[in-house]
C-alpha cells in the first residue's frame, strides 16, 4: 500500500506540475506568435504605401502645429500634431487634394495654421514689408550721410581777411627778413 500511495503521491505531484509547465509553455508560445503576427501585420500588407507617407509629410510640412507654434505638423512631436498627421493621411486616402486639405485646416484654425501665408490681401504686407523696410533703411542712410557731409562743408567758415593778414605779418616777423 505504501508503494501505491507513494507512487500515487508522486504521480499526483508531477502531473499538475507537468500540466502547469505545458500550459505556461503553450501560453508563452502563443503570445510570441501573436506578437510576431502583429509585427508582421504592421509592417506587411496593412501598412500604407510609402508614396502616401511622402504625400502626408509634404502636406503636413506646410501646416503649422498650433501647439508648438514654430514647428510644422510634420516635425512636431506633440499629440495634436500626430492627430493632424493622421487626419491628413485619412483625407488623402479619401482622395482629397492638398489644397482641399489646407482649406479644411484653414476653416478650423484660420490662416495662422499655414506656415507660408497666401500672397493676397493683408498678407501682402508680410511678403512686401521686408523689401519696403530695406528700401526705407537705404533711403534713411542716404539722407543721414548727406546731412553729415553738408555740415562739414558748412563748418569750414571763410577766414576774416584782417585776421589772415595779421597771421601773415606775425609769421614774417618771426622768420625774420627774407633772404638774410
């Protein structure tokens, strides 16, 4: 009886351990297969073509991130920029043109969302003001230099003839008679 109980005891203790290990191995194996399947699925046929990604980057690089304010949507790491890139991708997949996508974002955020403002209306000041500032600066430099040169010429006042005669006479007296 002892041997029977002993064998039964050993058998009972090894069976659950073996079953537990098998379940653990099976679980780990199926988890590894699931992860590799997700990785293959993400990089395989389910991923968008690279042409679409290039178009998304092109359109997103023309839009300003409204959180970062100085970065394009393509370069910004913010969550809103990621959402905007995903929206651009969806709109491109729907067949929208880049102009229609820009118009959509302008309708939501205003013209501020465009990195390069359109060359019309009030925005002409943005495009023309630097050139006007350069021209005004050059004109100001011209006027200032003209005034400086005019003041120098005016500062050389003519010498009084009586004073000039006195200076000549004193110089002759110092030098002594000429020829001696």
